[in-house]
C-alpha cells in the first residue's frame, strides 16, 4: 500500500484526494483491498456500478461483445446503438439520443444543443443557461462554468460566458434571472456533489411555469440520479415534469464509460449532420453493457427495489437521528441516494466507518453521502446503520 501510494504520487497528477485504500478487486457490494480485507461498498464508484461490481451477466455481455466488435466509429451504422437508444427512450418522454462518453460530455452536449436550437431553429439571440448554487455539472470549461461551486472554477478563468447561477430552491431569484437572452434552465433533481439537496416540489412548479412562459428549455442533469438511483427510473419522474433534454452517464453502462443526451424531437432538429460528434461515443462495447444493464433492471425490478429499500433505509436512519438529535442534523434523499448531514465536520466519523469496513463519501464536509449498489441487501444496510449508531456514541469522533 505504501509503495503504491508513493508510485501514485510520483506518476499521477495530484488531482484527487484519495481514500487510504487500494482496491484490488470487487464483486457485488464488496470491495477487496490489497491484503484481502473486505469493505461494504456504499458508494458504487460514485453511483456507477448500480448493479454491483462485476455483475456476471454484464461481464459476459462485455466479453462477448469484445470478441465481436469493440469500436468502428460513428461513420457506420451499429445495431447496438439503435437498440439501446430505443430502450432508453422507452424509459422517459424523450425521442432521440446522442451517445458520448462521460457526464461532463453529456452536459456539454446539452449546452451545445440548447445554443444551437436557439440560433438555428428558433433563430433567436438567446444563449444564457441558468443553473443553481451547489450544483455540479462537470469539469470541462463550459460545465465547470455551469457548476454552482466556486472551488471547481478556481484558477480556470477566463470562463466562457453565457451562464448565470441562482440560489437553490429560490423561486424569486430564478424569476429575476430570466431575461431576453435566457435559453434554458439546467438543474439536478437531487444535488449529488452538492450534499443530497432535493429540489422543492413548489419550486419545480415555478420552473415549469417559467419555462412555459418564456419558452425556455428545461435540461435535467440525471447523471447521478438516473438509472433507478432514486426509486424512479429518472428522478424527475417524482415530479410532473416534461424536460426538453435529459443528460445521463454514471450508471448507464455499470462501469464502462458512457454518457447520453436524451432530447425531444423538437430540440433534436438543432443537431443536424456535422453539428456535433465524438469518436468513441456509443461504441458497441459500451452499448452492449448498457443494453444488458437495462435488461437486468427490467427483469429484476431494480427501480422498485431501490424505492422499497430506500424507504426502509430512511426509516432506520430517522430512528438513529432521534438517538443522536444533537449530532445528526438531517437525513435526506430518495431511493438509494441518501445524505446524512452531521452537525460537525464528518472526517473522523467517515474515517472510523472506513476502518470498520464501510466505504462511503463525505461531501460538503458534513454530509455522509450514500449511493450503495441498488442490489444491496437489507442485512448490509442494517449492518451499516448499527455501526454508525454505535460510532455516534463516541464523542471523540463527533468533533474536528
Ligand atoms: C458526476 C456528475 C457529472 C460529471 O460526470 P463525469 O462523468 O465525471 O464527467 C455531471 N453532473 C452530475 C450531476 C454528476 O453527478
């Protein structure tokens, strides 16, 4: 472990604050370190391996596709792309798909689609995209500009123009921000990196109203919340909502890099021949993995399961909060996307949980973020809850 850490310091750009854990292999909800020690994965590689690690059917779909066709480029028709697009469209009210390779690239695509729709289809001088404070939309120049967190932008100016950030869940501020150049509102239904912050139903109504009144596009970033994570296939389906564009990535291919921009026929007209593209996007390999993911989810009722287990998990956590009212401020989330907001910086608790074999994420310093594989068992959830409950009795862990 020490050698690996040293080599990483020597050869990798130091962009990540890594956990003191080297993962050698993983299966289902279990991670194994270099010494074979087991960890319960409550993070799924940041909501990517939603069906668990090395799901045997996904592994075999990838292996058999790899032996048939890995990549040929978008100069050619490929069955896997069309099959996947058809299946994805059936999960929502979108009509068309553009495949890419990551979340940032999907959001970049959504931003480009919005601008081009205004320029070429409506022929209007509207380009500004309104996003929310605390949001996270990616690390490319455009998507980090759209992101509502200053630390992500530090040192990268000049940033591209055309973005405006307004306070989260503040309907008045949103209304004030709309002007004749506004093209779209882009938001996460539940902010992931931002600390599991849920959008208010009333606020959402206002968003819908404003979009209708000013003919704005609504872009929903479902990169973290999609693919069943919140107990609906897409998190926006918890609300009465007809987005124009949905972006997806993370869990789409259960670990292979893949992103998608889903859009309506109306907006899709703006992406005509030659207007956008990517070499790797929608490779048969990634598509085969994603097709298998959708097949498994449908067969196993994964989305319903996430809803059911999420409710139980939340109820248990509420009980634990009542045991420690001065230590847990709030428990929030939907489905298997949970945030436990502590009333103190959570580094020590997070470290203690890791030592006990529970892998999760600490975000915004005080929020324990849980994104377990959707196949997790109630026994494993209980095991985590019991451990957290007992650690919260140790007051030395509950301070800086
Ligand atoms: C992770 C994430 C992104 C960025 O995805 P990358 O694949 O890391 O580029 C964008 N939006 C949201 C909501 C995310 O959670």
